[in-house]
C-alpha cells in the first residue's frame, strides 16, 4: 500500500472520530440530539435545590429532555431553568413541573406531571411555573424548632404540675378536702332523713293533705269563676264604666281649674281669700265665737242671754 494513501486514510479516520466526538460533546453538554430535534421551555422557580446542567426531564418516568441552562435573576429572588424537550414529546399547558430527587440521596431532576392533558400544547419558548423541590434540611430545621417548642411546653407543663401538687395536693388541702367530703356525706344523710320524715308525715296525714289539695283546687276554681264574672261584668257595663271614668276625668279637670282660679284670686272665692280685710274680719269673728263658746260653757245659757246670775234653788229639807 502506498504510504500517501495510508496517511490519507488515517487522517480521514481521525477526522471522522473528531466529528463524532464533537457530536457527542454537543449532545451531552447542550442537550442536543443527533437523531431528533428539540424545542425550548423556560421554567420559573424560587429555588432549584441543587439542580445541575444536563439533568434529565422525565415525563411519567421517561426522559423527554434535559436541562440546558440555569439562570439566576438579577434580584436573586428567582431562577429561570431552560429545558431542551425532544420534539416527539408533547407537553400540555396544564402539566405540572416539579423538581424532584432520585431516591433519598440521588441527583435532582425535573419531573413533568400530566393532569387532564387539555390543549393547547406547549410550544418553543413558552414560560411556565415550576414547583420548588422538597428541602429536607429546611424541614429538619423546622422540625428541630418544633421539637424545641414541644420540649419547652413539656417543661412548662411539668412546672405547672409541680406547682399544682405543691399548692393543691399538700397535706392541709387534702385534709380540707377530706373534711368537705365528710360534711357532704353527713349532709346527704341528714337530707335522706329529712326526706324520710317528710314521706312519713305525708303518709300519716294523707287525708288532711288530700283535703288541703282539694280546697286549693276548689279555691282556684272559684277564682276562675270570679274572674269570669268580673270579665262578663266589665264586658256588659263597659259603656257605663267608660262614661263614669270620663265624668271623673271631667270633674277632675273642673276641680283643677277651680283651684287654679282660687289660687290666682279669680271669682268670688278667690277674691275673698285674697282680700286681706276679709281675712282679718273672718279671724276676728272666729276669735269672738271662741270667747262666746267659752263663756257659754262657764256660765250657762242664762248668763249669756241676760247677763245676771240665775236664782239659786232652796235646798231640799231632809226628812
């Protein structure tokens, strides 16, 4: 074989190997495939949980793409994940994207969870939300804090039980409680005795009790009958009663008007009461009548009429 032709064959073989190596590098680094096309999806999430480039994208457990890029937002509060999805795999817009972990300590990957597969289908460049991964360390920290709060609560509860035992379950409190129980038992025994006495009294005076109850029933019936009669009387004489009440109201108004006139000095009676001379004359007449009645009581009618002593009668001679 000619040496030049051999060099050409070796060079061609090395070139083909380099092309294949470049293709493999592109397929594993950029997520591209030499056998089928891809389209891009953008995921928004707040935490990728250690997701790395070239991580798999699994739909129902089957790899349908890879992670081609992970970009942190300028504010540092969100992350954008670029996915390369194989063109033959269709993902609907209602699918859920979740970052999960293979096993307990496996590598994270993007899981696509289909729901009702309602159209439309996600197209190249669409942006969707992604659920952040389960953070075991955050859960462990939360659990640690929760356990600490439980320990604090248990310690407070233990202190409360100790205080309760010291205050309530001491010897004096137990003695008082025992005395209260004894008093309650004594009171219950006395109550039972009283109930027995009442039962015995009722049994002994059964006839009298029955008579008293009968009298009460009869009295209540009489009251019912009396109330019925009163109601009938009111219904029969309602017109007369109304007229009488109206007359009383009219008389009251007239009397109030008359008293107001007297107080204000109107009319004969008001003028007489308001006249000072008339009041003086009435007072003088009253004084004279008092003197006359006093003299009449002292000297009798004869002296009052003739102003002379009556002739005394001779005494009777005794036999």
